[in-house]
């Protein structure tokens, strides 16, 4: 299997860096091909802007999604963007690894999604009709690929309990899982979260490595999160509201999972 690790931590001596190295070693030992996009080491440009495209705009203002569409279709994107898109095509599984910073990924990784996920690649794909609202949420160009988050937190596991003060971890990760991975068609594996990561000693580190290695061994056969397919009949089109007879009387992120 081809595994791409998109990794964001600025410090090569960090816990995240050590865990990333463990993961790479384990994946190689299992016979997989591995590529790592180490975003800080690559000096990845985090902002999507006009300089990302070598378009002649003929005086027209920068249009983030319109220019993305033309840039992608006509091969007018900057090489750092096309390089990452090529890695995405190559990968069977993509692992996104990061420390939780302000309840989401570090800005540099958000910028990876904004710039690499072009119009025509990750969104703006497929036809719209009375029964089909574009290829998204379970369909799209990432179909057949798996994705998984490896996340460290400062907070305790109980702080991310369904009734914990930080909010349930499933809710915090929902915009990434559902909006950034399921949307373009990835099968999304349950995340691997390492809580209270600053409280780490040699023994706990060994234990965490074992747990992470176990996840690497089952990458190919772990059941994905059972998100509902947008065009599978569960949502009314074009309102895209869940049918009233499903998860009756409920609302919130959880209704988008099949029970
Ligand atoms: P490090 O600080 O590098 O290491 C953690 C511990 O592991 C240290 O004790 C270190 O000595 C030890 N260690 C490192 N390498 C090894 C090794 N090889 N073997 C054994 N031990 C080792 N947390 C939240 O829960 N929610 C938030 O919203 C949140 N927001 C944040 C925002 C910012 C801007 C920042 C800076 C932090 C935030 N945090 C938050 C905390 C953050 O998630 C944790 O600090 C981070 O996950 C720890 O990972 P690290 O790789 O940076 O750990």
C-alpha cells in the first residue's frame, strides 16, 4: 500500500516528530511505500492567494475558487501545489498527523488543504441533478482511498468526553473528518488520539508506540466511520436535509452517521 503522511509540527525533537518516525519505520517494516510531507521542513506556504496560479487575469480580481478551477484545469498552479496533488493521486491511504492547536490542526496544515484541494480535484466535481448534488460526501476523486488522523492533545481524555468541558472529541474532529475528508470521497478511519501528551515519560512513550504500531498494522482493514452518503437517498435534494424519518427528532453532527 502507498501511504502518504502529511505532518505538521515545527520542532524535529518534539513528541510528534518521534511518533511520526515510529510510524514511518513500522509502515516500511510492514512492506508499505511511504512518503512524508513534513510541512514545516518544506517551508510550506500556508496561505491561498493570487500567487498560487500563473494565470493572466487581464486586470480581473483574484477569484479563489474560479482561479483554482482554471489553474487546475489548465495546469497553471504553482509546483508545490501540483507536487502534493501528485502525492495524493499516488496514495492509497493518507495520514494527517498534528498536535491539536486551538481545537483544530495547525494553520500550516489548514493551508495545505486550502491550496492542494483544488476546484475540480476536491470540490466542484460531478453533475447536479434532481437526485445527485455533485460528487461529494462519500463520492469524489478520493474514492477508494483511506484517510486517518493522528492527533496529540494537551487536554485529558475526560476533557474530551461527550460531556467534557472541551466538547466531545468526535464533534471537535467532525469538520475535518466529514468536511475535509469524507467530502472529497475518502473513507475516514477512526482517529488515533493521544491525550495529555505533555505528560509523557519513557514507559508511556513505549506504550503509545505500541498502540500506534497496532493501528498501522490494521490500516487496510479497519472499518471506516459510517458517514451517510449524500447521494445515497438519506438526504432530500436540493435542501440536503436528512430525511425526517432518519434519526428522528435529533440534530447535531451525530445524525450524519448511520447507526
Ligand atoms: P512535546 O511538547 O514535544 O512533548 C510532550 C512530552 O513528550 C514532553 O514531556 C516530552 O519530553 C515528551 N517526549 C517527547 N519526545 C519523546 C520521546 N521520544 N520519548 C519520550 N518522551 C518524549 N491542547 C488541547 O488539548 N487543545 C487545544 O486546543 C490546544 N491548543 C494549543 C494551541 C497551541 C498554540 C499550542 C502550542 C498548544 C495547544 N495545545 C492544546 C497543547 C498541544 O496539543 C500539546 O502541547 C501537543 O499536543 C503536544 O505535542 P508535542 O509534539 O508538541 O509534544
